[in-house]
């Protein structure tokens, strides 16, 4: 199977493209009303507002007519999911939280269908919704398949709270589909750092042998006193031992069993460097959020640390397994899967996220990170259809073709700027800007004049108009009369105003501009990935007779 990025609604993609019982591990991090007050989610709605939509970085859910239709379909299907949705409706009423749960329910049902019997699912969510999502997942997967509620401390506590405690954690709900689900025990331990042991471990492993290896003297007595086959005399002491006599004598010959003194109970010499490490619990405080200086930071507001995803992938999948992320965002899951030699499928509904993911994979893995993309326009009619149905998605897609970043801020407040590219202007570190304007409809010379005005106002180096239509002669004349941007660093002149069509971009034509060596101000460049695996240490001694 080829690693694949899908553009589109993940419910549709799951139904159309993903086969039954084909996925080994699913990680789900659905968007949520993270920027809204908790109580807003429970505000009653009259059903007249527009249907919920996913837009880039805008995780807003409102109850509307489409939610009513999906809810009716879920209830009509019957079963546990119908039962829990009706209970939610009775308790919550038609509010934004119910809209969110109605969105999630059919998608979780589809994830259940595509997951193998040996597979696992991890759902990453906000504490404001985790209790409802757990009930929904119980209905879809079965409460007996619940594995853990993992608490991930995503930030340190803030000192500005006056009426409540700081909310500084996320919840990750994990379920295993079957009794034989993949579970890599060795990956559930954090290897000991010999040079930086915690106080408890240091107090236990305080002895050193002649080679300087740390060890402790451990108990060899069996906790079950009713084991006649393990009851015998050893070094003058009769006990119910953990091991058979043959193994005890072999370990003694190797110097692994020592007697502290005559008549004392023999003990096991357990070496620190032979242990798996410190076992993970279900509260994770050792994976830090992505700070402003982190190399992996891409500027995506909900980006998760790659180490968080790598831990999950290591625990619940093997080399070559298929990992699915149906809300892919900036692609942390698929980047982690690629680094750990797993196959992957990523799905997202915004071209902004798709562009980020493609750039991230190419920056991190180069030619070794091959993948295909399904759902992007590949022809002018495809692009025209996207422009007609989803103008902002068309805009983000077109900007992605030239490596431009959409402007920040609310829609309609862009001041004539749809996207920007930043390039290095001189050896001293000065940067210049390329401003982009994207037009899906009819274009005239006025649009070129408007772009010239924006370029002058912003003191930008170059302005680019991307259009569906071919430029007219007056447009070309207006662009030519704008003159050139002169680059002393590259000793070249570049047209100040440039006109590109979608057909040009699909044919591979690029903006005529200085090379972009540092893309940090456009799309943050992902660091190259290391394929080195973190070692977790060898297995500890196997204790016979337990």
C-alpha cells in the first residue's frame, strides 16, 4: 500500500476509500471549541443557524438543520449508538455540544469498521468533552474494550487563575478492539538515565559491583506460600522460592544470587542496566508542549509534539502496520508514522493543512517520504469546481501551489492580501515580501491596479495575481508598466507585478522571484527526520514458577 493524503470530509473518505478491517492504529484529534468559553457549548439553539463547518483553525460547531438530519439517521439505525445519542439529546438539548457529538458519532462508527481486530484507537480530546466522548466510544467499541484514560499535561499551571484551577491537561481515550490487540510491552517503559536518576530509583540501586554497575538486592521469596514444588533448602535457608532449585543454583554460580551473611536469606542481584526502565502510567508529564523555539514548531495552533505520537505508535503498532489519522491537521501523526517505519493514511478537509503536511513530509524525509495525494484538483475544471463550491479552499489550494502562506486574521479583513512569501534579500539578513492575490471569478485591469496599490502600500518587493481566467491585454499592460524589483543579492531584475493562471500553475510554472532558502516566515521548515530508534533496554530476568 502507498502512503496517502486525502483531501475531503473524513466521513466520506472513510466510506469511499478505506476497507473493512484494514487499519492497525487510529489516532483521532478532532477540532473542538477550544477558544470558546465552556458554557457557550451548552447554550440552546433554535436550529435556524448555518450547519457546522470546519474551516482552518476555526473549530466551531453550531446546531442546525444538517445536525438534525444526521441525528435522525443515527437514531433510526438503532443500537447502542442510537441509545446514547438519544440520551445526550434528552440531557443536553440541541446545543453546540450535541452538534459536536452528532458530528463525531458516524465517524467513530466508520473508524470501528476499518479497524482490525488487533487494532487500537486513541482519541485526543478536551476535558470539556471527554466524558461525553467516552460514553460515545463505549457505545461504538464496547465499554469492555476501554483501555486507558491518559492525562497529558500540555502546559504548566498558570498563576492568573482567580476563580478556578488552571486547565492544563488534555485527555486521550484509548480502546483496543480485541483481546489480541497489538501491545508492545517493551515500549511502555522509559529507559533509565544512569546520570540523572530520580530519588526513588537512586535509593533502590545504590550498590555497585567491581565494574561499577549499579544494582539492588531483590527478594527471591515467592508471595504464594502454597507451592510445594518450589519449597526447598538453599544455602541453609528453607523457603518457598520464586525460582526452581536448578535455576537458583545456576544464578548462584553466575554471581547473581548472593547471601548477605551466614543464615541470611539469599537475595537476587538485580542490575539497573538490565531493567526495561520506569513504567509509564496513565498521567504523562514528561512530554512537553511545543514552545516558540522548538525546531518542530510549524506555526499550526493545535500542533502536538511528535514525541507524543511516537509513544502511542510504538506502544500499539509494529513496523509496517497501517496508521490512520482522520483529522490530520499539520501531519504530526503521519510524520511520526513515517519515521517509525509504519504505513499511513492522513485525511483533512482544508487545503491549508494539506499544504502544511506536504511541505513537512518533503522537508523531513525528502525522497524517502513518498506519498500520493487524493482529492486535490489536477485540472482546470477540477479547480473551477472547487472555486465554485468552496472559494476559501480554492484560495488556500492555489496559494499552496506556489508555497505561499495565507494571511492571518478574519476573512474579509485581509486588506487585499490573500497570501505572502518571504525571501532573503541580502547577506545581512534583510527579508522582502511577495504579496499574492487569488481571484476565482472574472478579472480585469482594475484587479492589477489594486494589487499594485497594495504592493506600494506594504512596501513589498513583488505582487502576484493568481486567476482562473487568462489575463487580458489591458491587465498585461498594467503589469508590465509596474517595472521591476532589483535584487542586489542575486544581481537580477524580477517583474514587480506578475500574472499567473491556474493552468500555468498546474503546468508547473513558478513565480519569478529570488530563491526562498529560509521558509520560516512562509511555511516553517520541518527538521530532517532521524530514523534512529530509541532503545528501551533488554528484558528483565524471567521469574519461573509465578
